[in-house]
C-alpha cells in the first residue's frame, strides 16, 4: 500500500524538484494550487519508485493525478510508470473506490493506452482544459486578432495616465482583499455560483496566509494611490507560469485587461508561457479566455477503468470477509456475531480497506441521534474497527479512520463516538481527533423489563445522550439474552466506562454551542484537521449564531479539532448507554 502523507508547505522543495524541470504544463501542478485547494480536495502525496503521486477527493470519490516524473519523459521509464499506476489502482481499490485519474494530458493518454491496452475509458474533459499563452503575446497584444484587447488597454491608459504597476507584496494583502470583496459583491449579482465563489475566496486567502512559504509572485495596479487590480500565481515549470487569481474593480473600465498585460510584461523572461487555467464550463469565462487566442489549449482527460470491481457482485464477499476479520480481532461468541451481522450490519455502514481484492480492514459507522439539550443532531457510532494482523503497523488503520471521517462529513454527520476495546487504544484514537468528553453510563435499573416507551421516557430525561430507537433497543435486549445463555451470571454494566467523541462538522458543532451560549462573542480558528480539511477555517460566534470566513479574524483563538471538543463540551456531561461493543 502506498504510504501517502498530507501535503504541507514544507513539501514545496520536494514537489518542485519534480515539476520545475519537467514538461507537465497543467495548472494542477502549481504549488500554490496544490496547497491552497487542499481544504477542498484533501490532497496527499507520496514518492513511489522515482515518481511523485497525488491522491485526493473530488466530491466523495477518491482520485489521482497521473504519476509525475522528474524532468522529461524517457522510454526507459515506461515499465516503472506502469508499475506505479498499478500500485495507485491497488491503493484505490484498497480504500473501496474504483480507480479514477483526472487531469491526464493528451500525450500521456498515448502512454497509458500502450502500457494498459483495453483497460481504461479515457474521456477528454473540456471544462478543465488549460488555456496557455506565450508570455510575449500577453505582454505585447500584437496582431490583428488582439486589436480589441489593445484598445481596452489604450482606453485605460488614456483615462488613467498616472496609473502605476507595482509587484504584489505582503503589506498590500489587506487592500487586495478589499478589491476582491468589491468584485465579489458585483459578481454575486451576475451569477448563481456562490459556492464556487466561496471556495475560490478560501483558496485565495490560503495563499495570502502562506505567501512566503508558497513562493507566489503577483502584481498590482494603482490609480490615485488606490489599489484597483491584482493578480498572482506560481510556476508550474521553469518555463510555464500559472496565473491563479486575477481580480479588479469593475468600476475602472479596462482594469482586467491592464493587469493582465502589465503582469505579463513584468514577469521574468524565463517564463515562455503563461497558463491561465480552466474555464470550468462557465460560458462567460470560456469566451474571455478564448478571446485572448490561446497558443495551447491543453487537453486533459478523465481516466476510468473499464472493468472496475462491481460492488453488487462483491458485496456478499466483503460481508463475509468483514465477519472473518471481526472473529479474528474480537473473538466474540458466534451467537453475538450472527446477531450483529443479521440485524445491525448494513453494507452502506461498512468502510473497508482491500489488498489484492481481499478485505484487510473494516469498521462500521452506525447511525445514531445525539440529543444535545433541546437539539438533536446526526451522529455515528464507530464499531468493529479491525485490521488483519499482517497489515497492522502499516498505516492501514489510520487510512480507514480518515476515510470514515471524510465520508461522515459528507453525510452531514456532526459527531462520531466510540468505545475503545483496549486501554492503549485511547491514545491511538486521540491521535485521530477523539477526546474523552463522553461516558458510557450504566442503564436505568430494571431496563430488561422495560418496554421501549418506558426506556425512551428515561433517555429523554438526559441532557446529552445518544438515543436508541425501538429497533436498536430490541437488539440490545436480545444481546443481553444471548449473554445470559452463555453465562447465567452475566450482569449489566454498573460503572461508568470512558468513551470518546470526535467533532466531524466543526461549524455545526459550534452552532450547538452558540445556541447554548447566546452571550458568547468569540473568534475561533480551527486548524490541522487533516482528515476533514473543510473544518480548517475561521469562525465567529456572536448572538447565538456562528458564521465562517476564510479571512483572518482579530483576536482569534486557534484550536485543533480535539481542542475544539474541549471548548464546546467543557460544561457538558455527554453519555451513551447500552452500546454494542
């Protein structure tokens, strides 16, 4: 299994040792893009046999970039390249996803088709083609075809003869943000793509926060001492520069044209080409990028297996392998195992890792509702975490938990809970973001003679508790009957057992806190949640509500995802009971 790690700013030297001397021109390999969009794609990297491999999520689906080689392609690499692609495919299947590669350039399609005949569906993705121009063309705007662009620039110069171009420096960032805010206000009136705009802002802010570490280069336009346009980017190769962001005050006609031209003029001459990225299928953006007459329309394709593992066909096999893993790990009585897998287990709850088409790790995310005072929120109970003995200490368990957390976030789950099976696991789950802010408490006296209505009345009296439904309550009672049949002296739990909870959705968790503390006013920054990077942003608590922003807030309290749980639950007593464990 490939040993990926979360991409960090400290990986800049490593990544650029592959990209800068290479011939891959696509904007996906710009270091600024890799770092600033990690919050959305959960990007990870690994070195494998002389190639750099990227793994990320697009929506809920695991995907990869084609392996990146150092400098230029040589035929001698072909066999190693094929072996790395096979490892990527195995890695994807291990994590329960059909193999998918994105952003595959046209010349690489030929390599794939030669090395893997009749293996992949390869489909050009027009919305993600890169627009690449010679730097000289954008700097001079020469020729009849660009007469209109020259006219825009000349009109601007005539209207604002004293305008000034300056390189973008860190001290200008607040003014850049003000320009972006103005642009966004205007743009929101013209588009429904509000989510995309928010994601773009988050990416831009990330670059500004890490300006020096990323090594970005930018330019600005000033009129009368006011910043009215800015742009920035990062090299893809030592000859191709990627323009990541370009914003301007639309009240100044021609501002976009002039920042485009001036930035090209001032960019070091080593860059022969400027990549102005994709149009994402947006009609207006496509028209604008085509109007500059790209020298290269870089074709990028989606690559999928023709014959991926069919889930329907493998579902029963995976179930049986999961049962075998459970037996190997927990050594439970067979009657309990049959109860769990007949009445609790469902394929959609099961998250697995596979090696060589064999399930080697699994866990189940059982759905529960957490009653948090007068609110109810979606919660998952993590059950049956098991790793085949021969794959322990190979990061498989960490990958499994990370995959579970990421999926739960996209299912609108707010919290995950669990009860460690052994004492040493408390520390391991702690490294996964779990904290000891929930307790497995004894059930009420006489629970085994209660009907569900009576039990429900009792559990509703608790302030903060995982709620059982009627079916779950009946399963618990059946479990106890099985226990008594094995050991007539079996007794219900009588003492508290420390359990653990993890925040899956930081914003929704904070909203619960804010509603309970309407007088609280505080700015919080969540950071370093590697499993769910969407949580890593700024939150403002005020008047019982929570808002998030990608811009730094004054007086911010920085919290890890575990520290956030400490903050939210410091005055609460959360409990669960009657858990299958």
